[in-house]
C-alpha cells in the first residue's frame, strides 16, 4: 500500500497567490483540539467553526443571497456535478462566475462532483456513506477507471466523462474561492481491499488535480484547493490518507467517504483522522451537519461543515429549536419540532421566542402549521429562513462558548444532557 510521492512544492505559492490565509488559536485548555479561526478569501473572511450552506444548483432553495446574509450566513456551497450538467460551467464563466451569476458576494466553496456521481450512480452509496434512508435512484455510473468516472446524466441521459483535470477546470470556470479534488467515494459495506484501491486511486487523482490547478490557475480568479481524505472506517487506511494529504501542497483538508454505521463510529473515525492532520490547514467535514454532529466534531478540531440538513428539514416542516422547546413540545430526542404535528393547530407561540428571524418575529406556530396544511409556498421560505438563522446562531454560540469556557452549557442549551 503506497501513495504517490509528494508533488513538487516549488510549483506552488504556499499562500495561494497571497489571497488566502487561515489563522487560528486554541482558546479553551479543557478542549485542547477545539479552535477558533478566521479563514480569509478574496470574497471576504469567515469566522470558524462555521457552517457552509448548500446552494446546490447556485441557489439556496427559497432564499435570496440577501436574505441569507441578513440572518448571518458567511459562506455557501454549490455543486460541481449539478452545475456542469445544467447550465454548464462555460456559461457560468461567461456570465462572470458563480458570485456574479447568483448574486452572492461572500466566500464560496464547490465540491468536485465525486460524491454525487458515486452516490447517484450506485443508488445506495449515499445512504451508506451518510447513513440516510435507502435511495431509490437508478444507477447511472457506467465506468470507473484510472482516467476518471463515466456516467449518464440524470437530466437527459447524455454520457459524460469526469476526470480529475476536468473537475478542476469546471470549478475554475465556476469561480468559487475554495475548490476540491475529485475523489472516489465508497460505501460502508464493501471489502477493505476495495476501499483501499479506491483510496489510492483518489490519491492519484488528487495529484493530477494539483498539477492541473498549478498549470492553469493563472488563467482564472484566485482559488484555494482542498485535498480529500478517504479510507473508510479503517484506521490504517485513514492514516495513509492523512499522510498523503499532509505531504501535498493543499490549502485545506476535507474529510470524506464512509464514516461508519453509527454516530459513535463516525465520531471515532473523525477523531482518528483529525488528530493526524496538519493543524496549519483548515479542516472541513464533508456532508455532515446535525447539531449533535457539529458539537461532537468541533471538539475534535473540525473547522467547517456542510450539509443540506437545515434547509431540507425546513422543506419538510421541521424547525430547529433549542432543547427546552423540544422538551416542552414532547420531542426532546430530536433536534427539531415537526410543524405538521396537530399539537400546533392552536399554538400561538412563535417557533422560538429567543430567535429574531422573520418567521419568529411575526408568525405563530399555528399559522405555520396552517400554511403547511394548505400547501402554501410561504411556509417553506419562512422555516428555511429560521433554520438558516438558527444554524448560524448555533455556530456563533459555539464560537462564543470556546472563548469564555461555556461550551458544556452551550451544548446542553441546544442538545440537553444527552
């Protein structure tokens, strides 16, 4: 088991054109790996730990960029896979890049498209990697080999071939601040040998991504490149992957792949990986975003998270609220209240009296329940706005608690004593 040798560091500017910088410190001696940071990009800086909201198709569903900013969003993510298929990265580049195209003037990140290709292609991989319910999508991956991944578009059935080089070019045309290498995601239940083979292929793809970036970056707006760690649930493979990304001139680390069958196993994998990574680089945890996961991972040294969880939950009538509200409404074991529940028919209270978002400032739970039952579009917008505001509030509370030593109390406020 051997990863490729490091790419020549002399080929890269260690400060990524001087436009990117990550500053951090460890404020709480009782949580020696939890840190506060500032990640500087050409489109502004973000305080970490931070949550990255998913604007998959160049939009956060239901909200304008101005509304996102108004409730404290610092950074958003768009998806390479979806945007390369519709409307195409060349068009977005012609229109001035993602920031101008969608009207967002803050930091942005794009993923490489690898997760979507393999999760959509293998049907159940997405469920196994992120422990969601079983997917029923048809398989669309036609071939995976050393050159890249050949897949069929879910839009029109057209066949595409995504190589590591193409993944970088697409992201350069899209123009976000932070970009990722192409990697191969593997499900939880495959043999270790297959996980190892996919990891080593991802390392080779990572090097090709680096070289493509080095050879073409002067033709595009400044960007910083993240490497991705694979290796599944196997500590020795994760060690090899950590050693690989540490040795390459990436700006940041992204922890990807299968993280286990349970929450406990996921935290164990994240713990093992994060402690092996170079601390001078920001560490991102791909596709993870429940409140419990965030609190548990911040103390392991994770700086940023992304997930569709808060916005997808809102579209199904779920509102993120502190533990005391969930306990009072009979759902203490969840992280949200379900506004479809009949108990809210005559509930005059706001979602969360301590929240200042538009939904909580002007509307009752009873009204939101009515809108859901009536199928009105406004309700999805209002709950999405609330969940974005709440997630930003959680992250702000975490940062404040690390400064003043109240992390345990802050966790209890949001999660109770679990």
